[in-house]
């Protein structure tokens, strides 16, 4: 398995993206980091370059809902690093509300950010990988993608199921190709996206969760639930148990 030296991470200014960037930097990888909050990226860049002077850390502002900007930023990173070995599509949001309660704007924003913007990132990533005939695409989905979810999670889960199917379609197409595609299904890992959520089962802290994410990504699996325990068995249960039981689990 090749070492993925140059790694692009979207949504890298906080949460899982920031945590993964720190861990990959410690492994000696060059990083291309993008997010909306440039001040956070600048602070992260300075920290990583001080701790790991042998690596390159490139940063650029990116709103993933600006699709032209997605393609421009990805291509600029590719040029500056003379190629990208792994792209982690991580940017997303969890703003959904129960359907039919007057919050269509929030559900639409979640759908556009988590699916349509992810599609744009996937298109931009695949243009690079097809041109190189190599690369590792990593789609950060969610354990909620395993089954339809209720209330605030309904739209969010649907978008995460959508990106998982997007990645699976590429896996079918590219199974005999040097281009690898992994879908990662994180369980409940504390981050900005869920910091206000209470009574979350099996929640792990950001550092623990990011270590599990990076460990899984490095293995380049087709699919991985993270952390493996308990989300591997729970993911199976969610996919196969009756909906009534799933509703009580989540």
C-alpha cells in the first residue's frame, strides 16, 4: 500500500478535520487544508509547522457551497504540491430539524452542504485522480447513514446515506483501478457539529475519535465504522433490525 504523502482535507479548521490534520502532520505528511475560517487555519498552520518543520502545510479559504471555488482550490493545491495522494471530503453541517416544522431552510442548507457540495468536492477530486491515475478518495459519511433517522437527524442521515452511495458507485467503477475509494462512518465523536447535543450514546472525545479515523483511513478499506467498537456491531444492527428497534436505539 503506497504512502499517501500529500493529503487534502476539507473542513479542516475545527473538529474532525482539524484533529486528523494534527495526526497526519505527526506522521510526516504534507497537508492541504481548506475551510471558511482562514484565521483558524492560519493558527493551525503555524502550530503544525512549528511542531513538524519537515512538512509542508498549505492553507486556502473555501466555502464548499461555492462550487467554482471548490474546483479552483483543489486544482491550486494539486499544482502547488505537484500532485495530491489523498483527498478527505470532511466538510459538513448538522443543522437539520424535523420535517414539516417550518425549518425547510435549515434542512435545505444541510442537504446542499452535505450532499451537493460533497458532490462538487468529489468531482474535483476525481478530476485530479483520473489525471494522475492514482489517489485515495475518502468520504466522511456517518453511522446515521445506516438507516433512516428521526426528527433532527432525518435530513442529515439522508445526506450522509447519499454521499455513501456516491462513494460506493465509484468503488464499483474503480475496483480494478489504482484509484482507491473509502467510505468512513463515524459514530458519535465530540466536535463542533454536535457540541450542544446531550445524552449521546457511546460518545468519544475528539482526540480518541480522530485517532480511530486516521487509523481506519490508513488501511484504505472500502467501508469502516469508527470507532470499530461499538459502531461495527451497532452499524450491522441498525441496517438489519426492524425500524421500531432502530428508533429506540438512536
